[in-house]
C-alpha cells in the first residue's frame, strides 16, 4: 500500500483522510490496515512514534460506517494516550460521518461522560479504571462491541491493569475483532494473545529494543549534586522544545520551581495533576508558551507532540524498556531528534541493563563505579582536616592545666612570686583570689 487512496474504504472516510492531510502510510499502517479491514485479529508490535494509532482507527471508523449498530472500544494505559487517540479519531470522524464518541478517563467530569454515553456513543476510548467505574454504575453497555483495541498493552500490564482488562473483556461478546498493539512483546503479552485473540496475524515493524535510528543519543557523566547546573547549561545550549524526564512527582515540581526562579519557562506533568491541568500544560507546551516540560514516566507514552526536539533523561527510568519509550517522544513521524542521558556513579547498573537491551553485544562499564569525581576528592581532604583538628582539640582538652596563685601577704617572702597550689581542670578555679581577709588593727 503506497497511499491511503489505494484502500478499499468508504468514500466519506477517504475524504476525511485527505482533509486531515494524511498522505503516505507508515510501515505499520501499510501492513496492518488491509488485514484489519479483512476482519482478522492482529498482534502488532512497532517502535513508539511509528503511527500505530492511525493503523487501528481507520479500519474502526470504516467498520462503524458500514454497520450502524456496531460499537468499538479502545483501551489505553494513560489519560494522555487516550486523549491523543481521541484527537486522531476526531480528525477522521468529520461531520459527514458523525459517529458518537465518548472519552472515559480519570480526572475528568463524570457528568460530562454520562451525557456523552447517553447520546448513543459508538466509539468508546478510555483507561481501564474509569471504564470499570462506568460498568459498575451500569452507565456503559458493551454488549454491541465488535471491534476491540488494546493499545500499549505492555504498559497496561506493567501498571497492574491485568484484572481490570479481564473484567472488561467479560462484558464484550465472544465474537469480536481484537487488535493488540504494543511497543514490546514480553511473555505476559503472548499469554494474553493466546487467551483472547483468535488466530491473530503477527505484524512486527522494526526492532523491539532499538530506538529510532534518526534519534541522536548522547550520555553525560556527572556527579549527583552537579546535575541541575549541567541541566541549565544544556537548556541554554539547545534550541527548540525540551522534554526532561525525572524519577518522582516531587522532583518534577522542585525542578520546575527552580527553573522558573532562574528565568526559564517550564511546566510539570505527572500523576498528581487533574485532567484539566494536564490538558493546559500539554496545550501550553504544544503552543510554545512553555519551552521546557518536566515529566515523570506517565508522559513516556501517548505524548505525541511533533515539536519535541530534545529529550533529556535527568534521572534514569526504573525499567530499561522505558528508556526506549522516553526517547521515542522525539524523532516522531520520520523527523530528527536528540536524546541526552545524565549518568551518575550510582546509575551504572541500570545503564548497563539499558545498553544491553539496545545492544546485546554491549560490554559493561567496568571502571565506571570506581571513577572518582573532583567533588569526592575535595570532600575527602576537608574531612581529614576536620578529623585532625578535632583530634588536636581532644588532646589539648585531655592535658591537665597547671596554674599558680599569688600570695598577697605583706610579710611573705614570696610576695611577688607565684605559689603552686596544685592541679585542676576546672576553669572556675583559674585565677581565683583567696577568700581569707587580713585582720584589721584595733
């Protein structure tokens, strides 16, 4: 398939594809769309940023145009990915097609979602948690779903959504078409595909572990307390939008606060934000209102922003596979991008795992752990000095002080000389005058 014009789809859908300016299909799209249009199940794997969303939305809309009673359900791991999928659907679902839709995600108004569902929505896109909430309330009926998409399934399983997914599948009729898309293919994905997919067509585009070739990858070895200063240097040197990944939500907020204090336009996105706040942050980043976006791994997937030119891994991810998803936020749709990773001495083990994932022939860095930074040497010297000073003070304190007391008696032969009165360490007795007074003459 060299063009979307070659597809055997409804004329209305072809016009909407042209209007949305989708011209040349990507490899995953050219391979999976014809198979999906034939009604077969698909187990598809491809690198992030290769256009998997359009690969399942075009056959879905074509099927719903033909069958006015049919429904489609798309399950995504995160709110951001679900919102991104809905935006792609809205580009294709123009007024002439007019299929009702509902976005069911956490953090969004429940009343708004109920109004959408009451208008006979036939395209349901959502996260497992909120979909289950509507199933418990009996506000969502999945009995007519005959087109099911599990997007980024590996991520959903990593986030612990396996029980929610299995519960959702109980409400779907047995006879339906299932498309399972994933960026990686671990053993638990294969088990689910054997259980729920009917003789699926296996589609794989590119390597599952290698990042996109057009992304320039760099590493920078730095001490932990120098990371922020080096981040500032990189922000000044680089042009264009920058996505910075950190480990924790608190760390994201802290870095944004420091960047704003230093005069940079930055925002944070993580799991603690409400959906309305998330949307404002992402839209502000897309529109160029904030050049820097500090994110946790919640944004590693589903964040399709063509403007991202640089990705900086301020902290390494918890899982090696997430490194590929992180840097996949740049270099989207065939464009070039760059990825920089900060590595501290404590990161050597995780970085070796990431490097081995990308290149199985990789040899671990042997001397990386023993590498000494200038900061450590300075600290060692200053620490020794402090120990020496404290030892000297200790010695001085242990030595007993010897003192003499003046004898003020006029008749004394030792009037102007010091008379030894003994030894003491008690400073209250130093230079203390005698309490005896001379008798007065009558």
